[in-house]
C-alpha cells in the first residue's frame, strides 16, 4: 500500500515537463530547428558574468573549505546582506532573524505551507496558477480552493471573497504571474489586504498571504511590481534567484516573514522547523557565497521584452486572443477550441509545444514560454498561422 | 494556530547544532584553541583536489549554460554512471530508471519516507540513531518505534522482533552508524532479512528497509561494509557524497530502489512524487556535473582512523568506557552519570562540547565527533582527565 498522492505525483509529471520530454524526442527525430518548443520556463538569457566569475574567485580565495555545512538558515552575512537589500528596495524593516535562505523558491513555498497548515486547512490558489502550488499545498495536508480568473487576469476580488471560509489558512499570490504575466497593482493589493483583514476579524483566525515572487525583477514598461508585504501584515515572501540571475538549476532563494506580523518569531520558527522536517539541511553552500557576491546583479531581462513584443505582434496579426503580459516571460493564449488539451495536441502536429492550461487551474488556454531563442519565436509564426487556418 | 510539530522542530534545534552554536560564542570569549568542540559531523579532511578542479573546468568548458534546470531525477548521464558504479561495487543490477539524484541524503530519506508512509504507519529506528530520523519520520506522518541498543551496539535482532507490528512500514538502518560507529555485518543483515521476510509473510504487508549509508566509505581495518540491498529485496539505498567527498554543504546524494523489489517501478514513482511534493525541483546543477567528473574519488579518510586511534587510546587510559568505532567518525562514550544531559553540561565547564545521547534515542552516553583537527583531540586530554576526576 503506497500513498495515493505521492504515487500520482510521480506517475504523471506536470504538463510542461511532459511536453518538454516529448520535445527532446521530437527534436532528435526532425532536428531542433524544426520544433518550436515553448514548454519550459528555463531562462534563455544567460547569467551575468559575475556569477561564474564569483565561482572562480571563491574557489581561488577560499579553497576547499567552502563546501562544509553552513547554518540551516544560511550564512549569517548573506542573510544580513539580503535583509539590507529588501529594506532598501521595499522598506520592509526586516532583520536577518526573520530571513531564511532556502533551496529555491519551491523549498520556501513548501516550508511556508508545512509551517502553517494543519491538515484540513484550506489554501486559496488564484487561477491561472503555477501547477505545483496544488501539489505543494496537498502535500502539506491542505485542501486547495481554486478562484477562477477574471477575464483580464486582474485580481478577482469577488472570487476571493466567495472562496474565503473559516478554514482558509493561506492564499498564494504570484506577481508577476506564471502563466498569465499579470502584475498585481498596489491598488489591488490594498483591496486584497482589506478583504483578508476583514475575514480575519470575522473568524478570529490568521490567514497567511504567501507571496511567490521569482519574477518580480521582470516587469515591462508601464507596470510596476508592488510588494505584498507592504499591504498586509500576515504575509510571507518566497523568492528565488532562478529567474533574475538565470540560475534555476542551482536552487537558491529565501523566505522572509513579515516583521509586522503578530507572532512573527513563532511563525518563522515553525517555517524553519518545517524545512528541517522536509529534509532541507542547508541551501547549497557554494551558491550562498555566489549570491553574497552577486546580489544586486541581474540578467539582461530586456531580452524578454523584445521576445514578448515580437511574439505578441505576430500572434495578434494572426488573430490569436490573449492579454499582453505585464511581466515574467509567459503568454497565456486562448485556445482555438474549448478543450485546451485537444488544442495543445493539435498544435503538436505543427511542431508547436504549448502546454494546456488545465493543470494551471483553468480551461481553454495554453501557456507560451517566450524565454527561448529569438529565432524560435520568429520561425514559429508560419506554424501558428497554419494552426490557426486548420480551425477555419 | 500553528502546527505543533513544525513549531517544536523550529524552536529546539538538535543537540549537536545547539552545542555547536554555544561553541561559536564560547570560542569568541576564550579563543578557539581553548574550546574542544566535538559537536558536529562536519568533515575535517578536505575534499580531494578533483572537486574544485572540476568546478573550474566545468565553468571554463561549459560556461554559463550549466546553471539551467536539469531533469528532476538528475542528469541522465550521471544517473547512468552512478548505476554502473553501484553495479560494479555491489552487484545491484540496477539501471538509471530506479536511481534519483537527490539534494543530499536528507532529501533521499524524506522522499523515501513520504513515498511509502501512510499516516499511522510505524517506522522502526534502532537506537542509537541519527536524531533527524525521528523528525523526518514524524513529518511524513509516521509513529516512531525505538528499538533499544545492544550493549555492544551490534544489531539488536530480539529488540527488532519485539518492535514489529502489523503497522510497521519501514525500518531505518545506518551502517556505519552515527553515533555509535558500529558496522552491520553480512551475517547480521542476513538475519535481519530473514526476520523482515518472516514478518511480511505473516502480515501480508511490505516492510521497507531504508538504508542510510553516507559513511559506507569510512570503515576501519578488520570491518567491512555490507550492502543491505543484497540481503533484503524490499530495500531502498539513501546515499550522500557529503562525507566521502567532504562536500556536506553542497547537498548532493541519491536514492536507489532495489531492482529486486516487487513493484519497484511504482515505489520509485511514489518516491519521485514525494520529492516533487516536498519541493525538490532538481539537485544542484553544477554539483551534479562535479559528481559526474569526480565519481570514484574520495577524501583521505585514513585521517579519521588516526584520529580514532589517538582518541580511543587517550580515553581508555583515562578510564572512560566505550565500544571502539568500526567506521564513520563518531565515538559514543558512556557518560559518567546516568543523566547524559547533566554530564554534557558538566563537560562544558571543562570546555568539552559533547552532545548528550538523549536525542539519539537512548540515555547515558555522549557523542564525540572526531572529524576535527588532530590538535583538538590531543589538547583535549587534560580536560577529559579533569572531567573524570571531578566524578571521583
């Protein structure tokens, strides 16, 4: 007798990984240039030079001792440096005592969820949402409550109001959003804060706003990332250096508990205890030092803006419907039939790899990751055209 | 309302980390040379040169692309290489399809536990055991059943027999053992296998033998590591490169599901699904490549043998009681009073940092980590002498 859930998570990979694996095989068959692979969010822009330079320097200067255990929460000087950075940029007033360097944002999210969830609690996920929020929440023993999207992918406040119950323990927010590219405005965060505070007052139970923000440095002209921790006290920031530094394989990020939270020290302790229970001993040691040296440097994310513009213009001309992304590097496009899985399947015939929206919590869309080579976008347009024509 | 367990795991660090934190403060007060810090299992022998050379070579040869996501189970060529290594050394007959590169042995253990445990199942831990087995097991929803140690720290088969119930789902074995240094012989594994098979036949339920073996390359003259997977089919190997390559901070290891297990593919899938649910996206990318280049190289573990001999001779002369370690780099010494916590506290007065055995699942001992500078061992002897005299 094996646990049903872990078995199902292991048997069925998420749709992006599934399609990406198909892509690998297909590229071997017909050549990489003939497959338009938009499946994964693997940054196409390379890390800034300081990343590899730091690695070389650390090895030269510190030699063989850098690979030892660090404290579980991360090297104290790195935690202090990140706290300073957060205070300078977002005025959080946070100290290193509420900051924990994690093995990527995924570990920050699972520690946050396991650290606050008591089995039976509900976690609200706002569709469309990153597929793994469901897996992480259920693994922590929570029931997932899905709020359907607003037409323009703005924050669906009415939907959230309707989803709140006296068992709501957490709500996950993700701005800029994967997969829609929507950025939540300060005004929307204000309204969300009011709504959650009102519910807390009514039930007497804390609702934790968990902010997953690996894309916050990838925001386009005219839009601005607003920090959720400044609009609601019972909030936790989960961050990853994966996207802004293009190092997703190295698994390094952090969580930060809002110092304005009542009981912040206990919540922090519970998250740290959860990370311990899940087997996170310390974040990778060498990369902690790399981050310490490269904090404040970023990949050239303007490349994604150019990709976005070429993609949006091309698809718009062909008659596809979508809301132009405000940040991140995904475009969430309406499928040409109600069944997104069937649409994704048909797209494969034109060598277009477009994960269906079902795993993202809503139907009728596909996600296009435009963190790819420019040529992939440009060369894919005839395929998008043929796909469109096949529906006429 | 926070979950009680995660809060308690976060508030109380394990005894080693607690004492080590005290040691850091104490060294600042009186100087590092005057504190005899035996608290942590941080390898004192440096990694072999190939580790840092590989890092430099990888950065030079592969440049900026090495930091991308890898597949969740690890780079296929690395998995194949490790499978070949396991087959050559232990004749496991395993393929890469049952091997998963993990973020250290801790992640391999938590994935193994979450992948097989259904809440209410029992996990048997053999005292003395690594403190985190309890935390990892309880986090997966299991009840921990502790088998008391045999006087000489050999496998307590009668104790195991008495602990088996129809809810027993797993038994964790750790050879060489942390903290006792005991190595489980082939003969003992044979008897354990018989016992577990007998119980499986009686209840009709599978019992998974989870073998945590980060110390298997650190075994002293006259003793030999025997691979548990060759004595019992329903077994899972959890390994870390932390100790043999002295890279504990980099978090890289693997789990391997015994190919002789009935239903091995499903068990593997469930463990992979568990790792996904716990937030393990992929093991650190750069270090996967480092392991690929350095597999088969080891730190010079003969240093630990010399440390062990100096420590054992010194303590024996002073009249302390212990079983000489057969492997790993810990000595489990009888406290001079029944209350190990009080003994550990008194040792601090002599600047000796010796974690009490209570968290290891039994009373009356302290753990001495001799993966330290030779001079720490040599210079500590007068302190051990004074501690002994204080009990006369």
